[in-house]
C-alpha cells in the first residue's frame, strides 16, 4: 500500500528532474560497451528505467552542489521594511531587516572580474569546483510582497523577525504553495529548473566520457593492452556507428552551455513565483474563517438579498414596508 502511495505522489519534478536526465546519461553510458546491453523485454525496460531514475537522482544531488550558492531569496527577504507590529528594541526604535542587509552589502566593483570569470567558465568547471564560487544573486522585483510575507510568518508561525535561518523560511514557503492536485506556478517552474539543471550535468558527464573515450582511442589500437590495468582495448560501439566521434563532444558541449543558461534563467523565475504564490496563498487564507460547532454568528445593519428577478433588496427595507 505504501509503495502504491509513493508512486501516486510522483510529479513532474521527479519525471523531468530525475528520470529524463538519467535516461539520457544511461543511453550515453551503454554506448561505450562493444555490445551495448539494449533492453528487449518488458522486464528489461523496467530495469532500464529504474537504473535511469537512480542515476538521475544522483545527477540532481551533484547538480544542486555544483551550481553554487545563490542569494536571490536571501537578499529579497532582507529587503523588507520595518513592520509596525514587531516589538521595539530596548532604545525604543523598531527593528528592521534593512539593518542586516546594509551590513552584508558587497562591493560589486571588487568582485567584477571574479564574477565575470565564473559566468564564462562555470558551465564546464562547476561540476568540479562549483561549490567554491562566491554566493551570487540580486534582490528581485517581488520585494513589494515581502512585507506581507514577513507579517504572515511572524503572526502565523511565530518565526522571529530577526532570524537568519533562510533555509527554514524557504521550506515554510515551499510547503505552503506545494499541492500535488493543483501545483502552483512556482512548483511547475521548479520542475523545469531541475530539468535544465539535470540535463546540464548529464551533458557535462557525456562530454567527459566522450572526450576520455576519444583520447583512449587515439592512444591505443584495438586489442592493445592498457598499461596498469592490463585490459585489452576494444573500441566502443560509438566508433562503429558515429564517425568522427568529436561531433558528439561538440554536441554535448553545446548542451552544457545551453542547459546551464536555461537553468540560471529559470532559477530566478522560480524564486519570483515562489514569492507571488505564497502571497496569493496567504491572501486566500486570510479571507476565510471557520466557526466552531457551538459558535454563533451575529450580523448588524442591512442584509442584502437577491430576488429571483436578479434585483437586490434588504431585510431592513422589507420589514419597514410591512410595518
């Protein structure tokens, strides 16, 4: 039963972010065998998809580290103005997030060349040293919604306004807008972001494998012994069906560049819609109320009613006419 519930919970996040990149990299990988193990039965296809999903999950874990640290969310949350409902400091002044934001303001000119170098080379070196990239990201236009979001978090979840645990804030907002039956726009864009990110890292692995295979084929002839390993070299199937092999390396190189920049662009869109979807979800919640079983609702003033002919009349006017 639990197994069935899990697969009913699979969403586009799992299919686009994990399965598709895993299938692509697995197809690339089996092409390096002299006789590729292509599945021909239902069980074989099931095993192929299972292995592809596992590979895709590993690719996503690697990609989430390789992209480096972004600060779109942090800087936007820090840009909030002073909230009037918050407690005052001991000196009588109110605490605002802009105090912390000013302290963390970086000198853009000092890191200009460093940032430019990362922008150009990150697609190729990111999978190896991407986590060493300095945090990047700008304040988003959704800053106009941040006051409302902070107010709701402080009142509804009792989250301290002075907190710097941005991961907690991010998870709370994502849980609020996540709905399998009716996914929000942020969740859909997140799935596209993960799809692009997974294809970026899959293209990088494909480029690496093809480059290594081309180098080995250049150094050794078929049936040569590979030193240190003692293996007999056999040409991969790619060299039988696709010549020259460097065409595949160029194709995967374009995939690295293209999917990297697509991932970067959808990342900012995802965070923007996360703010918007959360603000809408909070607004819908605040416009509803629930009465207990023993609660009474009292109304005063004129109560409007709609007649069958579509005209509106009030109980107060009707009572006065009968009197």
